[in-house]
C-alpha cells in the first residue's frame, strides 16, 4: 500500500469519525421530537431523522434479513407506533434558550414529544421493531 493510499484512508477515517461525532452531538443537544408514521415524508435540512431500524442499531440490534426488517416495521404499523422520529436540529421547539420549558402534553404520544418528559415512544418503537423482526424466520 502506498503512502498516498494510507494518507487517503486516514483522511477518510478521520472525516467519518468527525461526521459521526457532530451528528451525535447535534441530536443529543435537543430533547424534542416528532413521531413519524411513514419514512416517505419530505426531507428537511432542519430535521434529523432516526428510523426504528437505526434506533435498534444504536442498541446493537440488526435484523437478520430484509424480511425480518419488513416484519419489524409491520409490527410497528400494527401497534400504531411510529416508524421513526424527527428531531429538530436548530433548537428545542418551545424552548429555544434551553431554560427547561416543555409543552405539558410532551409525552402524550401525539405531536411534539419531549425525551425529558418521559415520552415512552422511543423505547416502545425500538422494542416493538425488534420483537417483530425477531419473530420473522429468515
């Protein structure tokens, strides 16, 4: 392997690590999200989207095959749960100065939700996705 190839590999690796760090910091700095019931919605540069599959991946789970992934999403639809979450990247909606304010309905399963208000949707979404995917025989 030439020195140029090694340098390129190092630059690509460093760039990927930086992108992951920036994305993770951006998502964790905000504590509100909107549940998504379809992953086919319009894209927006202001929102960071986490699908159920990606959420399960954060927990170390990967569906065994495409059929299992599809079964996980089918289980979410059958349960009436979101298939993803949209997190606003610029600020926390309703609390742009980070004073801790929250909508009193921030954990009712409809509309704008807050991680800090105890919304169960993220955990329910991931657990249901994993259970549905695991139940599928690849």
